[in-house]
C-alpha cells in the first residue's frame, strides 16, 4: 500500500481547527444543565422594555443570547468578534440591565 503525503493549506488547516474548536465549545455548552425559572408577565414586559434602553452593541448580544438562544461562540461569529469580547459585552449589559431594573423599583417606591 502506497502512502501519499498530504499537505493542507494554512486556510484549510485554520478552517479545520476552527470547526473542531466550535464543536468542542458547543458540546461543552449543550451539556450544561440550565434551570430556567418562570417570571410573572409584568416582570417579563418590564425587562423587555429595559433591554431596549441598552446601547446597541449590548442590545444585540442580549437579544442573540436570550431570544435567539445562541451561545457566545455563535454570537461572536455573527457579529465578527471574539468570544471573550462577547462575554464582556454580555456581562456589562446584564450589569446595566440590573441598574435599570433597580432604578425602576426605586421609582415605584417613590410613587407608592
């Protein structure tokens, strides 16, 4: 049996490694057990309103994460950035959203 030497171009090698890395990341994410609790409709509506107040970059990441159910890797591919950047944007967006929700609850306390 003759063995032929096979060489891959750098582009093909990168594509192969990216696909392997993506599959590994997706397997890791899909194997996590995520508990999702149900929130009252009023709370859901309020969160949707407050999400629209986020800066556009954060809004896109939050939308793709929670409404489209994409993982960080898939979002990074969609918006053409790195996974670490997506994670950072998501963390900042969630902190900002938490602040907006706290402001809303303070406003409700002042009215009552």
